[in-house]
C-alpha cells in the first residue's frame, strides 16, 4: 500500500519513517516537510540510511491523493487546513490535535481558533474504539500524555472501582514531546540535571482530551487533575495515576481488573508483581508497561505506566490505527522490543 507522510522532518515524522521502513505491507511513496522541502532526509534523520539520496518534498495535495493512507504530523491547527483539500476517499491518521475533541468550547479554551470537528479517537485498547477505528477512514491519533493516562485509568473506570471525579496525575515526559522547533528552555544545558513542572494548574491541552476519552469509558463525567513534568531525557513518559476507590478492593482484585481488560492487547502489558515500569524498557516500541497497587492508607488506586511518547504516544499508535483501518493485523510492523 502506498503511504504518505506529511510533516516528516519532525520527531514524530521521523519515527513514522523509521517504523514504516520495516512494515510488511506499507511502502513509503511520499515524504513531505514544508520548511525542509528539498533537503536530504538523512540530513535531518541520519539514522534512516535506507532513505539515503531522497529529499523531502513540498506539500502537494495531488501527490498525497495518490497514496492509500496518509499520516499527517503537523503542528496543531495545521491539519484541518490541509484535509479540506484532500480526497474524501484518502484514509488519514492525524497525529495533531485538530480532530481529537468533541466539544468546541474545550478546543477554544485550550487551543484557540476554529474547532474543526471530531474524528474517530485512535486509542484502540479502550472502550469500543478498536471496532470504530476499523470502520473509519479518518482517525485522530491521541496525544502522548492522553494515551498513557487513559490506559492507566480506563480499566478501573470500566469496572466502576474508582470515583470518576477524583483522578490525580503526575507525569514526566522527555523533551521530544515539545516538538523540534528551537526553544531556550529545551536546550541541553537548560534541561540536563534538572526537572520542572510546566503548564501547571489544570491548563495542559491534553486535559479535556483525557476527560472526554475516559468519560466514554465510564459513562460518567471524569475530572482529572494533571501536572506535567519536563524530564531531562529525549523521549519517554512515566505517569503516576491515582484515584479514590469507590468500593473496597484489594491489590489482587485491582491487578486482575487490569489483566482482564488488556488480555487481548498486543501492546499493553501488566508487569509481574514487584517489577516497575521503566521508560528505557519501552523506547522505540509501541508498548505500554503498567503496574498496579492499592494504597490502603488513603483508599486510593495507584497505577504507574511507561510509554515512549514517540512510539505508543505518536508514531507507533498511528501505524497501529492504520493497520486496523485497512484490515491488517494490529501489530503488523510493530514487533519492536525495548532497549532495556
């Protein structure tokens, strides 16, 4: 199948190219990057030696329409403009935020500008999403934090074992989550040997996305208090998600809830007891590693989760969604193991 990647010079775009090069059914035929058009792909992504000699194309909707699937990895607010010029028959996975939110007021509050509408939400492991994705031609890939947090909370919400209005999250992410554009606060000299919170106090743009996705699972309004942390590493997310229990359960029951919920998942793994999630163990993969505990002292469920923000949080999940959209095995081209 002919594949197009738009916005391929960014971190998520580069990870898409890396993973697609080993896909058994997808062939990369169109690679564009607006500001880097005409430059050698390996000048930006030197590890992609199979693409040596190829250059980034300018964005051309006629060329993109010749593909069967398009991955759009553009900054927020840019995908909606491009999509209006593309054929309705082209299957698209959008890695930006443009089509993730149902509620217009949430879009305007957290992003600003016109709300483009809602596409099928591309987190296959929760609710009825896998079925909906398989029937869709347009899928909105979730945000990286939203992926980790939703996976960590969905099983307990589905089982009605936690209170939906009391979910507290502290999550640390590597610097690639902020994109490739140069920012002083992301320079190595600024980031190394330091950690800091940012978008503190409920203003992070993934908050409404998480609440909408989890409300679909719980069939009740979900409220999330989310504090993101910038970690001194290039990639990876480690999130701790706590929630007040709505009924008395022990650690074994909580663990069984998660194991049963993800029993048919190729990518979400509840680790053996005593093993904690590590970002290094999921780097370069589409995997999520979970550990579950019950804090009897405060009557709270505690879930720790690690993902790669460029893998399950972006490119890997986008390919997983594309596989479902065209009827391939969900894990096609995604059998990567972590480095630790």
